[in-house]
């Protein structure tokens, strides 16, 4: 792990800097474009025209927060993410990404590590370690989240990273459609070396855009975390313009052989943006409200004592209200202030961190 970090630092410091070929994306810190040199040491126009261009994008996200639980009278500080990544192109047809989180709730985790080949203008093949294509909310990066804490769909039910290969195809002009599907080991990120399987996990996702403002997402996924297969079905829809984001999503999780009752998960939220033109300190204020629900949920790992599936997460409802102060461009430097109210049945035993709380989070994307 130390060697990987050292390589990232050396790569960022030693690459020669040239003018970017394309405009720098909104979430990119710096872009290095390095065409192959010509006979006199200058970038070769022929090489660039042939697509032999090497680029590096440096990304970083830091999320630090303070939480207070009034029912317990206790509070804490936490670094939720300290995420860094390198991505870019080796040629105009070959992309790559390597991402590591130096503090995912205090743990170091290697996240994305993949190579991508653009076979045609709208067809891409990706192989490596990645987030499985599934759901809307679980697929958002930390800096793209609207609330300080993730929804139940993004955290408990639909959050899967694995090693495998995907194919993505985009087509259509009036209503752009993106189809993405893939096969995955089912080993997770840390047990790849001696993992062999007769049956891969799979995931498939379809996104349809209407008038550049409405997005419909349908997805399906099969996993096998322990003894039985689990299948999940997800449908989500959102509307977005400069001032509003309205989103709803439903996930159904089923267990083979009736090993555990089917799980229902809901997530719905609304965001009202208030852009500020004459304020130097703030660029935008966003008002947010969310409702999400999770029925009794099992991760699919059998209890050691009984060998059966049990509820790892008790049924709960949650209502979240909040305000986000954007100090720069939205999703670049945000102060998120949220209050979460949980509702359990009387016999439930809530986890320590899954109770009413006030959250103040400072997120910086660079």
C-alpha cells in the first residue's frame, strides 16, 4: 500500500505539464496531456493525430464531519473519506483509473482499479475492480451525494464493488439510452488471489434520458455472498434542472429458497437550489428533504451459530432535513448540515450509529 501511494506522488510530480487538449472537467484538479515526442523532442503532430496521447487526471475528495446524537448525549468527529484517484487515457481508445481511500471511516481501501477500451464511438469494455452498475444513489461518488449520510439503498442494500468486466453501449439522439452489463467474481475486493467460481455474479443497468432533465434507471443484480443466491431489482426516476432535483427509487431484494423474507427499500428526496449572484462567500444554498425506508434486511451471510440468515438491519423509517452551503461550485466545496430522525418498532435494537442525530459535514473536491 505504501508503494502505491509513493507511486501516485511520484507520478504527479514527475510528469511534464502541457496544455490540456480538452477543457478541464468540473471535478478535475489538474490534467496533464503528454503527446509522444517527435524527432526533435517536440510533441509529434502525427502521433497526436493518430491518437497516441497520454493524459492524467488527479482527483481528490475529503469529507470530515461532526455528529451529535441527542438521545445518547454523545458526539464524535470523523473523517468519512480521504479519497484520491488517477484517471485518464493511454491512447484515444484506452482509458484507466486507479482510486484509493486513505480513510474510509478510518480504514484504507483500494477502490477502483480498471482499464477501459472504447471499441466504437459508443461502445466501451471495462475490466478490473469497480463499482457494480446498479441503482442511482449507490452509484454516486462521495462528492456527488446530496446528504451527509447515504440512503439505505446506497449503504445497506445496493452498495457493491467487485472484480469483473462490463460492456457499456450508448445510443439514441432524441432519447439517449445507456445499457451496461457485466460479470463479476463475487469475491469482493480483498479475496481475489485464490478465488475460483463456477458461477459468476451479474449486473445489468439501463438509463434513459428525456429532454436532458428526466432520467429513468432500471437495473438488476445477482449476488452469492454465502449460501444462497440473492437477486435485486431496482427502478428509479429523477427530474433535474438548475433549481430543482426531485428523485425517487425503489429496490426489491429476494433470497433463493425462501432463506429470508423479501426486502423492500425506498428512497425519495427533493432538493431546491437557491443560486447567489452577489455573494462572494457563498455560491449557492440548497434546501433538502428526504424520506427513506428499509424493511428487515439480511446481508446474506449466515449466522455462525445457526447457519441461517438473520436480520442484520432492523426495519426502520428515516426522515432527513438539511441545508447545503456551496462555498464554490456545487459539489466542490460544500458544508452539509443535516438532521436525521429514525423510527423503529419498539422491539428493535438500533445500531449505535443508526439513531437520531445532527450531522455537520465539510466536503471538499479537488
